[in-house]
C-alpha cells in the first residue's frame, strides 16, 4: 500500500529583502521531505525596488512569484499567496529566515499525529546569528498588558506587570502557547480558510496575533516546538524605516484593541497611545540623548495622528458590534 503524504505550501512576503530572500529559498531546498510533499513556494513581492525578487532561478521546487504594483501590506499579501493552492498545510515564512534540514519535516509530522488533531498552529525555535534563542511566543494580550506596555511598567516591574511577551520563559522546552511568531507560522489550510485568513485591515503587525486569537476562540490550540530550529535575522526589511515601523505597530495595536477588547477599554488605550505614550517615549529618548530616536518617534506619531480619521472609518464595523 502506497503511503499518502500530506502536502505543504510555503508563502513568503518580499519587500526589499535583498539577498535574504534568495538565502531563504536556498535553505528550503535543503530541507528533508520524509513526512510531507512540498507542493509549491509562493513569493509575493510587495512592489520591491531593490531587485530582490528578480531572476531567482531554480531551487529544486516549484516556485511561483506574484508581483504587486503597490505594497498591499503583509496580511493581504499572505492571503494572496495562499489562494489557488490545495495543500493540507500552509507555512507563512519570513524572507529573513533560513531553514535547517528538519525545520519542515518534524512540524508537519507532529501535526499529522492523531494526538495533535486539535493543534491548529505550530511554531519552532528561532535563533540568531550567535545561536541565541529568540523569545518569540506571546500570550493573548489583555487591556492591562497593553497599558503596562504603553507606560513601560512591563519593563520596569515585570513581576508586577506581566507583559504579553513571554520574556520570562527561556523557550528551551516544547509546550502549548497562546501565540507563535509569524516569522514561522504553520497552520492547517482548512482552518485558515474557515477563519477567512488574515484580517487585511492589519497592514502589518499583529495580524498573526489576531489570527491566533480567532484560532483559540474556535477551539483549536497553538504549539511551540523547541526541538526544531530555524535561523531568523529579526527586524526584517523594515529596520531602516523605524518611524514607519513604529507607526504601523501603534496603528495595529489600536485596531486590535477595538476588535477584541470592547469600546471602553479600546478607547482608553487609544487615548493613551495618542497622547500619553509619545510623551513617555520622548522623555526616555531625551534622558538617553537619543535624538535620532526622538525624531523617529515624533515622525511616527505625526503619521498616526494624521491617519486617525481613516482608521476610525475602518473601525466602524468593530465600534458598532
């Protein structure tokens, strides 16, 4: 009897990734495929101008490159890359990652085991250039944790104000968690489609956390595998535009709050984000004589303030729910 192996598709979103994308694709080609079959790898290029998605060549698997004329954002591009496939599993993989031999084989085999049939999402241990383990798992946040983040209390007194980031855990053992980082985000395709994929109103940041929230609400579990590794650079391709990165992070936090916390808590968090947090960030930058950071902070908040009318229009559905 011929064994029927599950199928996997990989989606990676490229935006001016330089040589990182090519190295990521090369690493995919070196992975073992004992417990699955790789259908295809989809690269969605969000209007890169650095030529990183050009002339990619042959990596030993079917490669599909989708080119967007404008940057559609991470969530929308992920949904775009997932369309048209029929694999059992979807892996959303950042281009600044590099896989090792068993980075794909073990997670798929884990999800295929009958005892894990209610595990909907799997993440693996991510390490940096020095081999240090990145603490990438989080709790599903509540309003108190977001307030602590705004005020800096989660860093000043972490025992009293526990962050939704699981910084206190060394990530050296496998365990069930609320959320695994989207840099390596393995999910069952049927579950992804049942939940409508990523919410495209998140341009970037927290779209994976939002999906994890909906996965848990639907009765599924997320699992972190510490015995499987991949390299992750971190910072991604946005490290040179820190003010824009901060803007999108703040915008996504506001959107997430209105979607999941209710109007009272969300409005309080929004007011704190708009008027209190920039003061705290500015004072902290001045104390450290970090004048460039101060400039980037003020630029990020100026974009946020100007964009609030548009954001409020987007939130009308959640505000009326």
